[in-house]
């Protein structure tokens, strides 16, 4: 019996911790959310209501408004964050005087925890804050950044973007450094100008990196909660009431866990569809070449 | 922080080991009760009561788990819902009692506990479906603090109130509260004149409430004009929160902010801070601010909580209750401590001395009314609380959907202060509350 042992056992053993983590921290909560969404708490008892919680969401205007806010928020923040992190990454790999300072500055937001960043921004965006002081110098009157329906969502996008882009920048830098400089040299010899090199070489070759950043960024932004919880509580007039906040309020403030879980399941389903589409689109294009 | 925690944990484990070594042969009925409370003064006061209790009940240890105000409700909700046996006693906010009781989180209070010494209205607010589920720890009363110096500087006559160096009997205070109470119109008028702006920045605000946009603080606004915030069924807001009375009240509120006499979005404790810094001329807040403000050196007076001209005088009331978690394995012991905290002469006195909150224990109220100790300012302010709690206090609505109401109300009044139209904000609040409440009502 000298047959080499199958590596299956070894593979299983090596994967076990990761799979256990995935099951305990990802699949189990999702399964729990799905099962809880079929129940309601009535007078201290769990009552099975089937798809009742989902049906009531259909007639629930607060849910639809919140869905709309969530989509609008993501439609704006994801392209902005990815475009800016790509721009930052391109700048980061350049070589010019003072680049070290620039690199240092753009890595700072990664080192600041989100709640701390949010608190600092809240102070800066307050009525008597730094931002209003600066625009005051230019003669512009103070603006209600976080307390007006027309500004609040965009202020949150700005804060989340400030916090997020340097993180995504690091992944893109990794991708950029994988592109061989010879390709650029060849293109330069062929007379390709900077934007042509970006469009025809950098972006196509960055596709796998960009796909990862896109998927991860969309998931994170879809589930964004802390800045909204800390700054606006979904207001003013529900203008920042994304689905995650609506679910939180339903479950933890109103004790209506059935509705909260139904919303969470809807969020997960939407995310799965979006991520699936993203994989399809970005992989599909590559295969055609 | 982390290091300190680890140290504390290690220390407490060590202490536990040492204690168990010595207690190895001690009484078999040794028990530890766990209670969740709000961080800060409430925890300090509760610890004082616990210490007093321990002296006469050596077999019982009570461990307080304190949470910041902002997180307390979520934590309580989660732990009670999951039938967490790690909590025996629960600190219950008056209006949430119905929500907890309706979902079966609290044990009915042991009928053996004699509650005849408690203020009946406060006791009633601890009932759901005719059954007592929680006992009142104390009551609350709101007054209006005013900065005498700022009034003098602006050349306006301040409201009549209780001030430093003055003594007053309960009779004097009753007369003041029933005849000299300012109207909200007078407050707005004075606030306008007291507000000082310096190049776009406000250096002195005329007026602010303590609990920004909160139902507790603002319920008397609309209700004193004649319409309750929700209907008697506990689930209808249409015709109530969007009524003419509430529209008038909300318009008054919106003008406080559009005219700039009130600072927007004050957080917990920030009003007292502004007042203490001399940047706020009038401040409608709880009597619990007295010790804080007395320590600031601001020369202030205390006037009764205002009302709308032509309306009824109504004042905020209700405070914290104690209940026993259904899931607790120590029902008898927990009930006994709840009884000590609320109906025992010693327990209630220790609590009052530590926290200086208006009591619900009648013998203590009598002491406040009659004892010479309470003749002098600022202690005579408690007599204002006694008058209001007996004459003008209006409890919050009893509804299992109180959390939903509180949230819809807060959102509407925050939005209004930020410039959203009154009718739109109230309409949206009605709709939101009724949708959410109907899910509880079924």
C-alpha cells in the first residue's frame, strides 16, 4: 500500500478554518435573517406569518422611499469613489518632487477609524464649523450641510468618499504595478498619447483589479450604516434613510424584527443580483477579445 | 481602555476567587442579581441604594450593568427580547412599559408589595391591561431656568420665579405656579430681545428646551392647546398630531429656529452647558439640572414651565420605573429589591438624596412640602415640582407603539427645525407612526 495519499484531507483541513468562519459569520446570519423574516412577535410569542412581512413591504411607502434613496446613493457614490481612487492611484505611482508628502497625505484617511472620521466631519460641517468658515471667506453664506434635505445625502457621500478612496487606491496601485512597463514603452513608440495609453492599456489590463474593487465597494456602500446613524438618523425628511438604517430602526428601535429581517433579505438579494451582473459584464467583455 | 478592562476583569476574577474561598461555607441562598441602568448619575444613585440594601440583606449581591443613554434602549430591547436570564432587574422608561408588558418581557409585580405609599398617577403609568408591571422609582418635573443677568442687560423684566436668597413655603410656590406662569408667547417675545448676534454668529441664544424635539418635552405644546398627540386607542395619529392645535404648536417650534432664538439640534446635556456658560437666557429643562447649574456661578431664577395663552396648563411628567425580567431565575429576590427601591422609606430616601429627582413616594413628597429644609432656594424648586405633579402633570400616552411614536415625533420636530414645512412634516409623521403602529396593533 504505497499509493500516495490523496491531498483531499489536507485540502479540507487547510480550508476548514476559512469555511467554518464563512459558515458561522456569513451563512448562519443570512439563514437566520431569512427564517426570522417569516415570523412576527405578537404578545411575547413568535408567530409564523409566511411571506406576510414581504407582502407588507410591497404596500409600505417608507420601504419604497428608502429603496429609492439607497439606489440613488449607490448610483452616485460607487462611480465617484472608483474614478477618484483610480485617479489617486495613477498619481501615486508617478515620480515627481514631493511625491512622498502626497503619498503620506492620501494614506491618512485609512488610519482614521470611521466613527472618529465621522465625528470630525460633523464638527467641520456644523453651522459654525470649518467648512462654513472657509466658504465664508469667499463670501458664500453658511450652508446647512447635514440638516437640509438637499445637502445631507451629498455630505454623507463626500465623507464616505473621503474615508474610502485611499483604501481602494491601494488595490489599484497593486494592479498598476502588475502592468509591465514595456507595454507602455511600446505604446509610446507607436505614438499613443497619455489618455490613449490610459484608455487602451491601463484600464483594460486593470480589469480584474477594478472588478474586485467594484464588487467590494458596491457591497460596502450598499451596507453603509455608521455615518447615517451618527450624523442624520435618516433625516432630514428621510433624505438619507437608506435601507440599512430603515432595517435598523425597524428591528432595534421599534422591536419589529420580522420587518427588519425582511428588509435585510431584500438588501442581500439586490446585492447578489448587482454583483452577479458586475461579474458578467466585466468578464464577458474580456472573453470577447 | 482595553488594558484597564483586562485589569479590571483579572482583578474581579481574583476577587471572586478570594470571595468564594471565604464564602465556601456561607449561606446557601447567596445570590447575585443583575440590573441594567443608565450610565452616569442614575448608576451612582442606584449604587448607593444597592449599598444600603446590602447592609440589611447580606446574602444578596446586586451587580449594576450601566449603558450610555443613547444605547440603553436598544440594549434593553435586545436583551429582553432574547429572554436573557443575565438580567434580573430592568430600568424601564415610563412610556416603554406598555411595549415591554405587551410583549411579555416583564413579570407582573408581586401583589404582596404594598404600593399604597406611591402617587396614584405614577403607579397607574406602570400598569398595562389593568395589571401592575413596573414600579415608579421617581417622577420628573420641568421648569424654566432664566439667567437674571442677561435679562437685566437686555432691559426686560424676567418671569416671576424662585431665586437665590429667597425662601418660600409650599403655599407661596402654589400661588406662583397658579397665577404667575409665563405663556409661550411671552417666552418667544423675550427670547427675541435676548438673542445677541455678532456678525452672523449667535453669541447669546434667547431660549432652548433641554430635550431637543423629544415628545417628553414637547407633548404639552400641542396638548395644552387642546388636542392629544394620538388617539385613545394608542394607534391613531390622524386628527391628532396633524390637528390645528399641533399645527399651531409646531409652527411656534419652527419659528424658534427660523428666527434663530434657539440653537438647533442640542444633544443630551448641551443645553445646560450653554446656560451654564451664560450663552442661553432661558432654558426649559428638568429639575435635575439644579445641582449642575448651581455649580456654574450663573445668577439664575426658576420659573414654572410655560403654557400657550388661552390653553390649558400642562407639564411634562413621568420618569423611570423598575421591572423584573420574566426570564430571571431570581424572581423573589428581584421583586424584593424593586420593592425596597420604590416603596421603602430608606431606599427611596437614599435614591432621592443621591439623584435629587422628584419622588413618587408620598411620605417624601410630604417632607418636601412641609420640612423647613425645603424653604430655601434652590431646594424650594422641588415644591414647584410637587405643585405641577399634583395639578398640571400630563402623562405620555400609553401605547405599545410608543417607540414608533417617539421616533416619528422626533423626526418631524427635527425636520421642522431644519426648515421642512410644518404641515408636510406632521403629515409624514402621522403616516409613519400609523404604518409602524399597525404592525404592533395586530
